[in-house]
C-alpha cells in the first residue's frame, strides 16, 4: 500500500506520551535525539506509562498509550499519539471523572535539518521538533496549553553524534526543550548517551540490535534499554525513570514500499 495512504489511515484510527520512544518517535527514552529512521518507515508503538511521565493536570495515575508514525525522505517524522484517560483512577475524582473513559490525541513532528557528517565528517546531525502545539478548548482551536488539554506540548532542538569503537557504537546527544505547560515544566537542556554493544548487534541473531541508554530529559534522569528483534521489525523498550518508576513498551516497524 502506498505510504501516503497508510499515513491518512493512521491519522483516523479511533481507539503515547511525550518524547521519543514514549511518544512514538525515533530518539532515546524520553529525551529527543537527531536520529531518524529510514525513509518510508512505518511505526506502531504501544507503551505502559507511569504517572510521573504524564501531566498531573490530566492523569495522576499510570496509563497506556499508543501511536502511529511514518518517516519521509529520512528527513521528516510525523506521529499521531493517543493516551488513555480513566477518570475513575484520578485522585479525588469529580462526578465527570467517574464517567470519563476516553483518550487524549496529539500530533508530533520531527525534522532533520542536517544529517551526521553531511557537511564535514565531524559534524553532528541536527533536528528540531514540536509536539501538541495547539489544542481545542471551548470550541476554539488555539493555544491553551498552560491550563488546557495540550498535555504534551513541547518544542526541541537537538544535535547527535555517533562514534564507532571496537566494542560498539557510542552516541551522544545534547539539546534544549521548551514547553508552555505550567504544571509539567521541561524548559531545560536535555541530552543522553547510548551504547550499542558490538556483540548484541547482529542481524543474524534473534536480537538484531541492542542499545543501552542514559539520559536527562529536561526534568528527570532516566536509564533503560531498547532491544530490536526479528531483523529490526520489533523493538522492546524498558525505562527506569528517575531511578524510581518504570515505563515499558513495544514497537512494530517496517519499510513501506
């Protein structure tokens, strides 16, 4: 099926949280990177999300998120993400909360401005992105993210560079995130380190790729890993957020022809 048709279908499916694996995008755990998937990569991501990964304005409890995404020309990623509301689980639920079971929906976009080594061999990749930029509130479509339902609002710029060694590939990213949210503040630098051990990155093995990740996502310090299996068609993610709570998820991805 043509990749553009699949994008449209994905955007209208009725049934994750922000940044990167937990937002359905390429990147680290919750911190962005300038890494991009190959042209035509289609992704379906499912995540269990702890309450510290979410705006307390909307949740205050653990929940589930899922997303659909696609990449174009190895320069652009577009993701449509949904996060489940279950009002009965909110602290001190109101009468409306007790009957509310639905989902928050938002878009996220990442654009690669400069690929790694594109100008000179030593230059990093540079990318910018935006998530949940506007929201519908009281029938008017405009920014209302300070206290409305733009729960995943953020913008970022990030640079990433990889280094090949005898024991694997190391990656380093550094950037800045900015959000209009007032109760979920992430207006700070962000960055991370990754290590792909050479002996756990073999397309002939069941585990075709494995990456250890340490990051600061502008708000919390997180560590985790992403394992790719079945020739990189499935990714399995585990995150220990702020050395306190866990997130985990799974992603299916394929190249659209």
